[in-house]
C-alpha cells in the first residue's frame, strides 16, 4: 500500500501489525519507522517524530533500523520522485 501511495491503508496495516503477536520481532521497529514515513509524507511531522522515537525505544537494530529511525528524526522522510 505504501508503494502505491495508499497511505491510509498502509498505516492501517502497520497499526494492525503492532496489535498482533509482533512475530518476527523486527515487525515492531519497522512498523513504527514506516508509520513515521507515512506521517512525514502526509505533513504530520509531530506524529512522525513520535513513531521514530517508538522505533528507537525498541532497541531493535534489524537491518539498520536504529540508524534509519535516527536519520528521520533529524530530517523528515521524503518520498523519492518517480520519473515514470
């Protein structure tokens, strides 16, 4: 959904994953990061920062998650423009 610019559906799916069994473990950290990205894209910076902070609090660094969250705390996520 995120790749399709369907941000509301994507956000709902990430929230649903946070309400699940969080298995595999990295589900939690990456759901928060991706929710943060959605909030940045949609101009909701305060909510994005909150999600990135949640991601950092998990202390899960699967696939560089901690660096990713810290990066977007400093500078809002921006979607790359497609040339298609």
